[in-house]
C-alpha cells in the first residue's frame, strides 16, 4: 500500500495534507479497506503472541511453582524442565546433587534421618559446556511414601528462595535467577529441613537444576536430569529420646486467644507456628504464652525447638 499511512479510519493518501477521503469508486474503496483491516489484525495478533511468549518465559524466572508447576518428579511425573513455555529437554551436561547435613554438627547424613531433627540441605551442581552459564534456577521437594510432604522446609533469609505449594506438596525453589558460585558453571543453594515425626518411615528428596545464561530467553538453557536421595527413619540417641521437648504440651486446644506451652522452666526453647502449607506465621523465644488472636480459624502446627531437637504439635484455632 505504497503512498498510504495507517489511521483509525479509511486509507488516506500521504500526499493529501488535508486528509480528505479519497475519491475512489466503490470497488477500489472496498479492496483497500479489506487490505487495511487484514493488516491491522495481523499486527495485533503478532503483538499478542509476543506478549504471551514473553510472559510465559519471564514468569518462570520467579520459579515454576508460581504457575503451579512441579518439575522435580516428586508428584510421580518424570522430572524435566521441558514443556510449553519453559525450557528444552533435560541434558546430562548439567549435573545436580543433594546433600543433607545436621544443622548443629555439620555431619553429612548418609543413610538415616532422626525424627524432629533440624538439617541443612544443599542442592548443588555444575555445567561446564561453553558458554558458561552464570545463573541458575532449581526446585526441590521431599516426600513420604504417600507423596505428601515429609517434614518442614524452611528458607534461609537472603537466598532468594521461597516455598510454594503445588499439588498439595511444598516445593522449595528460586524467586529470581540465582548467581553461580564460586564462578559461572558452578551452582549451590541451601535451605533448612526439619525432619518429620517418629513413625514417618522412608523419605525421598527430589531436585532439578537449570543452568541459564540470564538473557531472559531459553535457547541456551541446560536443565539437568532429575535427582533423588532417599533416607530411612533412624533411631535417636538416648539423650535425644529423653529430651524435655518430648514432654512439652500445649493448651487449650482448640484455642481462641492464647496458646500456652507447658515445658520445663529451665529449658531454653523457641516456638514457631506454621500453617499447613509450611509458611511461618508466628515465631517466639522462651514465651510460654503466644497470642494467636490474629490467626484465621483453622489447623496449624507449632514447632517447639531446643538446640538441634524439635517437637511438632498440631492445634486448632477457633
């Protein structure tokens, strides 16, 4: 349509400085109007497609969990970062591993976890295929045999991670692309995990890691193959078994205004209230009475901790 420019009306000649409508016969007028309408539709459709594609790619930079997606394989589906609006197929060029350590001693867990104990979990990996990728994202889940979340995941402040609930499972993941450390091609992120109570049995960690170049596109991303690490329930030592937390109690239950903790007066303890999605709601130190009046009615967990030992109890807020 050389010699014309686009307006929100009919085609107008560029040389017509007064923008008077063309003196066209009906056939010519209809022909140009159809071309004009078709061109506008194509421009709008193309713009919408670009916007949707960008939204899909950029939204996962804050973690697939924000879109209700679990890539770890913990839900029984194959672990992969490939899929519509996401990344390419998994690559063995990117390796991922899972390491679980006792929080206090730093001892690496090799076979058994101790119920109620606090651990540090490290998800780490590397990708040395050029070009080296300076950013990464990840997802991790830990489940019992029935595919429900085992224990409590806790993010570490300042790590750009968070817990999202997907399909009833709690997923730890990035909230923005994380920096490789100590250099491009090497990746590591830590979070905490409180082991589930006695009688849970075998638990399994699931993890997947995606090495990215930070450009906002996915063509150079190299997601790993999924990784798992399983641990059997162990037996606490005599000291751990007889710790005073096992004798702690809470009352009244259900409660409305105040939740009281009954524990030996010489015990140095902390108490944290979580909702059933694992989100921290209230935290306190050595307070035997906690004001819960601001909580919405429902079921909550309170974790009472002393040193490296935790006891979890459930209460109802009326």
